[in-house]
C-alpha cells in the first residue's frame, strides 16, 4: 500500500483504509487483531469506525493498536433505540459523543473526527466552536465530513470548520461524488475518502457464481448489496473482468486502481477475514491511461 497526504494536510494515510462495520458482530476481537496486524504489516494505517459504531469501538478497546494507526470516528448521528435515529451537530451532542468515543475506544484522541451529517438547523458557528474546543484540548487532530454535498462542504469551511477530508461512497459502480462533491473538495484541498470502495463488495466478483452463505447479500444487508446487482452494474463488472483478465490481475485490483487513478486519497474496505484482507492489501496495480479511459466510459 502507498502512503499519501490527506488533502492539503500533513497527515499521511494509506491508500486503502480498514473499515470496521462488522466488528463486534461477525468479527470478534481476536480476528480483528489479526486483521490490524496484517494491515499494518502491509503498510496500512487508516482504520474507520462506522456511524454509531459502539460495537466496533468496544472491539478497538481490546486491541493492540500501533502508534501509526490513524483512527477515523464519526459524530452527529446516534441511535437511542434501533428504530430511532437522532442527528445534529450541536455543541453538546458533539462534545458528548467525542467523550463517549474516547471512553469506548480507550484512546486519548481521535485522529480524524468526521461530522456525519449536515445540520441545517444549528448555527454553523456553534459547530465550529465545538470543533475548535476539541482541537485545542487535543481530543481531535483533524476534521472531516460525510453525507455532505459540495455546497455544504464549502459552507462548513466558510464557517471556520477546518475540514481536511470528505467521506463519500465512490467506486466504479457509484460515481455520484464526481458531480458535485469531488470538484468542491479538489478546489478546497480536501481529500476524498471512498466509502464502499469495492462497490459494497460486488466489484470483488464474489457474487458471480451465486450468493456465498457468509456474504452480506445473504444476510440482513441484502437490500444494501442488492442495489448493485442490477443490469447496469453487471455491464460495468463485465468490463472490469475484461480489464483484469488483460492485465492478469483480479477485479479487486482494478477497482482499487481506478480509485487511485481518480485521485481518491483512500478506499475503505471492510474485510471480515484475513483471506479477504490479503486480496486487498497486496493490490498495487497502476492503470495505463488507455485502460482507465475505457473504465471511465463504461461506468
């Protein structure tokens, strides 16, 4: 894996980030520790906690995390109960959630705090003030956003929130960020971190021969994955297979290489097993302009 600057900051991150969506559910602490060890050995350093990731945070608190790990955690969304979601970026919510994250993970600071919602009702100055407090106290080192449009990113920066990165779903199967967010981020020197960098797992081609029983599509996330098992995605994946065959690599290699070619700072993947992770951390394919152009056209 390569290390590169996150936007215009001095923070260096690996071009593949380790998502922890399944930690505390289908990934227990011993497996998570092996994933982290393998990831770091291959040059990785970016670990991301999901929104309302209390289960994942509890697993993190049990692990031996090397100093070079860059931990991303989110605030702004909370679930008081499974059927009720609270959102907002008020001062009290932000400060309370950061303290809860630090207590849950056993860490003294969060490397990148992500504002996981755009709050149109709270004065931006209040949000900016809360962030300034956290930065001053050393509880947070960098700030990012997620689920923000380009104009919302600009508005938050204009209010004084020092945004260094934006997280948005991005892959050969979903390039919506290019329409609005990516141009705004490029202009502002904000790095893009691609969520679901493998198209919710579809670009790994795991569903070509059917549905693996341990896959997300076979479980409670069938709708989430199924959105990318349509005819359009099948056409894109067919082109990805051709590119992979021509280069003698895997579809995973092509998917990650495309993101790097498009200037993505890091692609998040949520490997559940060391075997899945091995396919990702060994991927270092660089696309020739001609192949990148074809992939651009078909997707």
